[in-house]
């Protein structure tokens, strides 16, 4: 059964900078974004809408683990340097193209 409003994916905090994520760990960003797009499409959760704040605010359907605060373990992943704009661009591209679904 799908969660009716969001998905959850874990990212290790490899990148210490946006550049390091983009250059050394681009495959993690792409794979994550494509998988999220598939899940959003498959379970009719709509196109990706990211919120970096507390879940339940606005109409977002993707949040970082850090947005959950203490109830989600007070984690800071995927880290401050995670390139959300690049991830969202990849996710939107995959979602809109339907990847032949």
C-alpha cells in the first residue's frame, strides 16, 4: 500500500559541497531522482514538489529526512550541500517524459 501523500528515500551524505555531489556522486542524484519520479507516477502522487521544511506544510510530496526533526531521528541527511535544484530538474524531466511507462 502506498503512502497517500509522500515517498521516502534514504541518501547517504557523501557530498561535502554541491560541486562534490554534482561531480563525484552524480549517479546517486540521477538514480534517486528517476526512482522518485517513477514512484510519484506509479502511485499517482503528482509531479515532484520539494519542501525542505516540516512535512505537512504546503502541497509538497518530497521532503529531506532532516525535515522530520526529532520524530524522524533528528538526521541531517542528505546534508546541507545536497543539490536539490539539480535533483528536482532530473526528477521533473523523468516524470514528464514518463520514461515509456
